[in-house]
C-alpha cells in the first residue's frame, strides 16, 4: 500500500484515477491539504480549502460491476460515520445514500468513481470531511463542519487513521460475499431517513414518500402517499 500526500492538487479522485491506470495497487491512497478542483456528486464543485478538512481518495478493487458501486458508497459512508463518532464523540448520522450529517447538517460527502485500468476495474472512494472550517458561504445553509458542531478544533490524523481502520474492516466483510448483508443493519441504525418522510426528486418527477427500508443491495424502499412502494437506486434521485 502506498500513500501519496500533496500540499495542493486538482482533485484527489482525479489523481488516484490516473495512478490506478499506471498500476496503483488496492489500498493506495491520495490525500491533500487543499484541492483546487474538488469534485462533488452530480457534477458539483466540492470546496476544499487549505488544511481545514480531510480530502482523501482510496483505491479498491472488489471485482464488481457498475451496478454495485452504490454498495461501496454505502460501506464508505458507514465507515466514515463510525470514525467521526469514535474520534469526536459527535452523533454523526448517515443521510442516504452517503452524506454524513451532524445535527442534520452535512459534514462529509463521498464520491465513488469507477475506473477501468486496462487490466481490471477499480473503484475510487473519494471522501471529503469538513473538519475545522469556521464558515461556509451563505448559499450553503446545509453545510457544516465538525468544529462548528462540536465547538472544538480537531486533529485530522486520528480521524484519518480511524476511518481507514473502519473502512478496511467493513471492506473485508464485504469482499467475503460481495454483499452488504453483514453490514446493512448497522447502516440502517445510523441512517436518519429510516421511517421518515422524504422528498424524492428525480429529473422527471418529485413526490413525498415514507422510507420503509433499505434493502441488502443498498436501495431505498419508499411508500408513496397513494400506498404504492418504489425501490430507489442511489445516484438516481436526490432525497431531501
Ligand atoms: C458530495 O457531493 O457530497 C461528494 C463530495 C466528495 C468530495 C471528496 S474530497 C476528496 C475526493 N476528491 C474529490 O475531488 N472529491 C472527493
């Protein structure tokens, strides 16, 4: 395993993707103090200012098809949630599929990307945690940091090492069966959406529904107001 550390980089995901194509092995990590072009989900920008957060990408090679990437995302979300809880004592929760929230505000986002290395298929797990950020732009009322919620400055190193330990543990379990079934109950315990009403927003429609369950594939099972159940894949919709 190798770790590449940068003071400044475009995006740790982009860097690790290139490295994967050059033959980086499973477990390789790219981490940076600052990202100039941090990437968020749905083509958004992820603001990654200097030394205030954890901007990190990890390479895994689980030999799964693209349809299973959401499972890796869920697993990474659970590992991150546990690491934040253990190292800060804050009551971090998961907002399906993989935002980590504290007091209902987002402290962490995860962006998984599939990469074809030429030899195999690998997954880049990109994790961004707002650790000591003191302020967010007014147009991001839903964003927060561990510092703002815990009223404490946190060292990043213990969070990183705990996160990697958690991730490795869950990943080893996942790889045994290429299934979330050993993990999904723990995930559901931490998921704030369970049994709650949510807004499901896709490119074509928007409706209110109640979250009934999360299945072993990591899909959200919701019940619409007319009683009909729908199964929702991560990445297809936004849940508010
Ligand atoms: C989201 O939109 O919620 C996902 C944000 C993911 C940000 C992380 S920071 C490290 C890695 N490198 C990137 O460019 N993005 C991810």
